[in-house]
């Protein structure tokens, strides 16, 4: 197990930012860490990165328990904050070699390392550029290279794609996917949920300092979509089809809009198949039939209980 968090608690005065958080991330995962503002994401990341101490609980990385004084533990982590700090009149290669020296990497080894990293993040040819002259997207890429300079086992990113235009954001996502394929375990916090659905193998949703949902994206979407209403297009025998639906023991709240019928349904996939068969046998001509599909945004709103927004998400 790459990361283990058990019963993590952190308070700021009377505010309990983390309230018994539990989380495990397997080696090689690209994990999406999701939650509303104030849920405890940044506090968790700062504790993992050694910037904060938890009040209680246990954190292990690669089987080793967290200790701020233990440099070996810190060297297992690469951290990319949401804000990229830059320095005036520092070139890209100087910036990377400075951070490499902080980990005892100097000379030829440091120069070889920074060339490898710049190639990995798509900044080859920018060695002589001044850091403060780079675009926002290039600075974020350089931030990833800096976090990887000591070859950590776990890469943690806090809202790394904020402020990027759509094209640059997509390129950044592809870069992270390639880094993950090279064997790095990645934990990424983001409010741009469509990004996470494109690249993450697993996600966890945190609310009020606790993990409320954890699993693979495929399993989570399947679970939520299974509770979504049925939608169908009926082109012939619509009255007969509606009458059948309203009498069905697993159907509730039938709504009709032209040829489109939406119905709450409490059955599983087998019951769906039987219902479709019954409709066809009743003479209904069905153009489409299936559960309403939702994305990660609708899952997030559903799980975190934003009832007013949930109506919009399903509309």
C-alpha cells in the first residue's frame, strides 16, 4: 500500500477540519481527491507533505509512518501546491538544480536529472529561459518537474490545473497520465471534476473531514446511475406503454414529455430487461431505453447533499 491514512483528526480551534479521515491508495494509482470548499482536502495534503501536524491519527507512506523529522519519509513525496512560487532572474535549469541540491543531488548527476525531467514534462529547450517569463502552463509543468527532482514514490498535486486554458489543461492531463504510466503513484486534488473523470483510476469524495465515498470511477458511476430514473422514447402505443408503467410494482413517478417518458425505477438490470420485453409485447415501439447517465459532477452533488444544485445537475 502506497498511502494509508487512519482516523486522522485536525482541529483549528473549535473547527474540526478532519474528523477521523480514513483513506488508502494502492501503488500505481492515479487518485482523484474531491470535496467541496472547506471539506478538508488542503489540510490533508499539507499533513501528508509535512507542512502540518495532525492532532491524532496515523499516516503511512510505503509502509513507513509519518514523522516530520524523518528526511527519508519526506523524500518519498513530491508536492505541487496550487500556487507556483517563482524567483526573479532565475533560469529554468538553475531553478531545478537549486532544488536538486536541497536533496544532495549536484554536479553532473543534477544536470542529467534536470534534462530528463524537462523532457518528461515537455519543456525541452527551455533550460535558459527565465522562470518568471514562462506561461502559466509552463510554470505548472516546471512545478511538476521540481516535485520529481528527487524521484519520489508519491506525487501530490493540489489544484494543479487551475487557471489553465482548455488546451493547456488537456496537455497537462496527458502529461500526468504519462508520468503515472512510468510508475509514479499520483494523488490529485481538483474542483474541475471532468478532468478527474478523464484521467483518474480511482476517486475519493471527502466532506466535513470524512471520506464519504471511495472507489474506482467506473464502479462509482455505475452505482449512482443504477439509482437514476429510466428514460425511453416511445413512438407507438404511448398510452398503453404509460398505463403498463404506472401499474408496474417497481415503477414510480412517471413523467411524459411528447414521446419521451421518464420513470423512477427501483429494479436492477434483469428487471430492466423484463420491463423492456413487456413494453414490446404490449405493442410499444421503443426508440431508446435505459438509465439516465450522470457524470462525476452529478455524483459529487448527490453525495455532498447539495439539493438545490442537484436539481440543476439532473435537469
